[in-house]
C-alpha cells in the first residue's frame, strides 16, 4: 500500500481533496511533486463520477502519538521480551502509515535511533519526529538538574522537548491542572531548548501552565481541555498552536472500550472529553492554529488515527478545518510548512490516494476502507 519515494510517477485526471469541480494531472519526480496542472476537458456532474476515479490528499500528520509504547500500563511493557517489543513497535509504525499518516511526532518514549532502526529494518517509510524522554515530576529538582537532563535529551538527537506541565488521567480531577514545575523551572526548560535549536511541546490540561506556555513561546500545547476563552485569545495572539488530542479521551471514557480502563480513570476521561468541546469552541473563535494529534499508544489504537477527524468535527470544526489541522496546520507546527502538508509543486510527495471523495465519506471507519495507497516522498528537506 505504501510507495517510498518513487523516482517518477503520475496521476491523470485526479481530484485534489477539498477542491471541487476540477481534476488535475500530477507528476512526481524524486519524491517531490514536480508538476500539477488542471486537466483539460469536461468534468462529470457530481454523482456521476465513475467509481474508479481517485482523490489525492496530503499525507496525514499525527502530531501526538506514542509509537514505542506497547501497553497502556508501562509495567506490562517491562514484562515483554526486547525482540517482542521491537516487533510490536514496527507494527505500530506500519499500522500508522497504512491509515494514511505519513508523518508522526512521537510525544515521548521513542528515541531517534530506535525510530531510524525500525524504519530501515522493517522498511516502513514513516517520517518520525521525536522528543525522546519526557520531562515530568521526577525532574522538578531545580535548574541545575534540568540542565543535565536537557543535555541528555539533546544527545539522543531529538528535535523536540516535551514538558509534562500538569498531571493527566492518573491525577485526581481537582489537581489535574496543578503545575508540576515551578514557573522558573518551566521557563528555564523552554529557554534552554530554544537556545539549542529545539522545539517545545507542552502536555497541559489547563490552568496556569497554559499562560506560562504563551509567555515562554512554546511551539504547541497538547490536550488543553480546560483552556479558557481568554487563554485561547492569548494563544492566537502569540501563535502558540493547540493540539487537543480529542478522540483518546472519548475512547478512554468507555469502560467497555478497547482500553477497558478502571472506573476511576474512565470517569476522569469522561470529564476531560466533556470539557474538550468548550476548549475547541474557544480556540476556533479566537483563531488558534489547531493541529491533529491522537495520543494513541497501544496496538489496539495504532492504525485508527483517522478517528481524530471525527471527534474534531463532532466538537465544532468543519470537515475542511479538521482536514487542515491534519495536513497544512500540522506541517507548519512541525516547522515543515514550506515543504510538507500540501499538494503543490516543489512539496514532498507524501500523499494518500482514495477511491472516494474524503469530504463525502461518513466517518473514519468508512474513510479507511477507501484508501487505495499511501505515498511517501523525499526523506529529507
């Protein structure tokens, strides 16, 4: 299903997702879109397009996933054999790519060397950005300790630094927005990372750490379900992106779902899911740049990434806005907006080919069934 960097390939009279009433002739050379021209001749009326016709979309970019995790509870992963873990991680990459995700930002747990090994050894051409280890409560020991930890992360080759600024599903509801670090420590991490050419993503459910993120100028905040209207305005003004990861909380809230979590965790997830719709509404009204991220982290979830599109639309984004969050917006958040996330000449030919119009398909389950192939273009900028 995937095609890694074909030297030459062409598609004639295809539709580009989101552009109505026009067909295009597209050629790819050396993994890059070489030419894109509108096809000549009449276009059939809507509803009369033959079933074999194709639609091309930019590859989906998942800004928040955990490809190294094999189990929801990490103690269960520690019981597994090293080779078994590697093979499960390789299957996670393969499933992610197969669902149309061509670029993933691993939000903690996957080392760059491991990602490179999996891609090369198992021939899964998924483009992976890493943050290696996460900075959390165990690292709230002052700036001297943080200086050492950050240098360790840089030594892995990671391009991102992830700050666990608040608790998550494991924290009591009344404490989930309490900051993990002091403001001094938080600001130090961001400043240190930027000085070393690293980008910063912040796990925060809300509260003061959203304000700290704006003040420090991080690249994105993640989850943010308790985002306030005024904070949304500040995010928009500052250009800090918002990656809400909405679908995982609805999944986690279901005690009979694929994660089958205990009732306490399910209740916390349900509260988070309920709050997310307000956060999305605030962000949309304020003009915050919203990115697509799933926070998927187990074999039961990898490969179902497109569910995030459904949830984003349920929470108020239009289909076009949700698609933009997963393509152009996501590329810009990664810092790759000049070469990735669009069907445009000179852009890397990461794309998904569908045999139905993605804008007309009912939901993610149906959309997956209409994927014909996944293309991955040039490996480097």
